[in-house]
C-alpha cells in the first residue's frame, strides 16, 4: 500500500491558523484532519458543514439516507461505515440501512433514486424534482442536492488520500457489522 501524501494531521502538526477548529468538528474525524492540509478550505468549509450536517431541511434521518447512498455510489468505505454508525445512533435499524444498498420502498426509495439521478445524470428530471418537492418540500430537495455535492467532495478527498476509518468506527463495524 502506498503512503498517503495527506494523512490525517496530528495534533502536533495541526496548523495554527485553524487552531480554533481542532477541538470541534475538525479535530474529531480523520476526514477533516485530512482536509486540514488546506487550512483555508477547512475554515471555509465549516459554515457549509454546519448547514448540511446540522441545519438541513432534510432532517437527520433523510440526510443519512442521502449520505449513505452517496457514500455507497462513490465507493467510500469511510463514509459508509461512519454513516452506518450515525444512522444506527439515530434509530435506523440494520434492515433499513441495508436496503439503501439496493432500492428501498417508500420515501427512502424516492431519495435513493434522486441520489442515483444526481450521480448518473448530474440532475433531477423535472418530474422527479416535482415528486420530491411534494413529498419533502422544495428546500429539502435543494438540501438533498447540496448534500450529495458536499459528500461527493468529501468522498473524493477520502478516496484520493486513502483516509483511514476512525478507530472507534472501525471497531464498531468489526464488532457489529451490517447484516
């Protein structure tokens, strides 16, 4: 295995210009420790992350459906593992999470098809956008599009730099794999 040119930044090497971010979200996960190689980007990323992760009109469960499918489509083991853990913490059962690998029924299926359309066609067809807007609201549709874009960027970074899954998540997945 080749050594990554951008392994997660350690506390000892953390850039002073973003010292205030280390004790928050940025220091908590390897994905952001990898992004810390570009301090200006990480600082600019923080407000968008706040909206996508915390303030999205999708809400936490729908967001996880979007993120899981996006991570799956990108082939990002990091995003998949982290968001299986997060989905479980939100109360999603393993059968519902596993269905996202295929084509779930109901609203989850509507969301999964939207992620697939964005990945494959780079857009939602007008009928698909209208169906989504009727089901979840137009602001949530726009947040869905933004979430796919946000997690695609993270997936590209994770894949390019072979960022390791954080140890606690790796242990959780080993001890309690998704069935």
